[in-house]
């Protein structure tokens, strides 16, 4: 019985050894091809990348015989394809009929190849290194031309909604800062005069009015001895114009808006606002364009206006 067990053990060991030898043989075969390596540095391309149209791309290679077979190198072939079409106008194309003399009969060499990417889309570089034994190693690099990013037309804008401004006899603040997108009561507005762009009031003869701080009407409406506009150290010049825009178009504004090419704001005040919704263009002293949407006008004597404002960033 022991004899049979011994023989059975020998058979198993022989099988394991045979299996190990086959794995080793496969590793040898897998490593028999020549060495084809990219060398990095100095902006050399080593993998897939994106470039501008017309850019030059350079590859630096380390080419060497296989450590296993030690066969001399026979050829280094470069095939360049753009979106499925073989290019004929790249600076160098090496085919089976046009071997690279610098590589023939060498066991190790470092070379540089440079190309101009003058075709849009994806250009594929196929590099194949072959030795005298017919063994080969290959690498592929895709160079894609960056697509032009078409900017969204218009100005970058920001929006605030439901700002309530009160007339000069209303407790709500009457002053608005376009840069800060907020309303101010008169005392705080005076302290922050450099940022105040317009005011709202209900005039006896002009009705609901939006006015520049430097207008003739504004200081006549806000006459407080301490905080009245006449005492401000800065009176910004904002100009207005009636805006020919629909409520649907205004409400559709997000982060961009194309102001009209004939955009002209010359009025210091816009009076008799009428029934909401009403729309006004404006431009601040700092040159920022904007739109006022008057969504609500209430209480004739101590009036309020609820507004949405879009203004350039």
C-alpha cells in the first residue's frame, strides 16, 4: 500500500512541475518582443492627450532588444490615422516598404519623432517595433484636437426678486444698490452713498417714480435735515429708459442676457410708472447695465413698489 501511495505522490509532483513549466513558458513568450517605451519630460507625449489645432507633438522613444531573445531590431513603423483616414501629409510616415534605417541592426536606440497636428478630430499614432526574429511590440496614442468652446452670448448677470421699496413717506426703504442687490432706508443709504444707484418715490405730479440720486427731483423728495440727499457726499448718476421686453422674456433670464445693441439710457427719472408689470433698462455710473421689472405698485399716497432686478456682474 505504501508503494502505491509513493507512486501516486510522484505522479502528482510531476503534474505540478509540468504545470509550472508551462506557466514559465507563457511568461517567456509574452516577454519575447522588443522593448518599446515612451520617455517623458520636455513636453514629450506619453499617452492620450488633447491639443490645439496646428500644435506640434513630440514623442521620445527608448527602443531595445528583448532581454529574453537579444535579437537585433529590424524596423520601427509609424502609422498615423485621422478619423479612419491614413494621413499622407504628416512629416513622417514609416510603412512596411519604408523601414527606419536608424533602427535597423541596432539593439538599443533612443529616438525622437515630431509631428504637426493639422487635422481636426482624433489622430491616432500606431507605433510598432519589430526585431530580427519577427517579434513585435506596439503602442497606440490618440491625440485629439480640442473643440472650440463657443461662449454663450450676452453679459453675465445676477438677479434679485421681490425687493420692496417705499415712497418717501413710507417706512420701507426707498433706495437701491445694484451692486449689492439690496434696498436701503435713508439713513443707511446716506452712509453707503457710493453704492446707491436709484431711489423710488411717489411724486405729487409725477406719480410713481424711479430716479437717479443725482436727479433734480430726488433731493426735493428726500429732504430730511440729517439724511436728506442734499447732504450726501456722493450722488451716483444712473440713467433709465423704457424697456421693450415681455414678462415671459424677463422671467426666462438666467445667468446671461443680451442687452439690445441700441441700448441707450439717458433719462434721470422714469415717472408715472402706470400699471404693473412695467420694465425699465438702466445703466449705473459704474457702467453696469440692468433691468427693473416692477411687479407691483400699491397705495397711492405712501406707495410701495415691488421689483425684480437683473444687473450685470
